[in-house]
C-alpha cells in the first residue's frame, strides 16, 4: 500500500500535489511503526517479557489484534479514498486515471 501511494506521489506530481497523499501515507505507516517500536525484545536474557504481547491501559489489549484492526480500518479508508477519486472523475475519463 505504501509503495502504491509513494509511486502515485512521484508519477502524478503534476496532477495532484504531494500534500494530498501525506495523510494517507502516514496513516498506513504509523501502525507498523508503532507495532515495531513497542514490540522490541528486552535486553535481558530471561526471554521476551509479557508486556511485548499486550498494549494499552493496564496491558490488556493484544498488540497483534490491535494492529490488525487498525490495519483493516486504514485499508477501508484507502479504499474509500480510491472510490471517491473514481466517483468524482469526469465521465469521459477512464476510471483508472482517477485512482492513479
């Protein structure tokens, strides 16, 4: 998803300003960065601590499930953005031009 967004930013720089893609790009990257940053193993030799698998208040939310739910929401957002681009494109233009 991020490669697609960055590719569209570079390929269609004349048609669409790069600032339009920044919110979508940041929403796609932030959950992955959050999961990677908070899932780093500890430096102790006792194994992976229990707080790595859980997040949130009182460490009660499963980290992978939270990441999956956030990813699904962001994919739905990206799909909605692409659908809106197709819906607002002119009738004489091919539908793929609105998405790219």
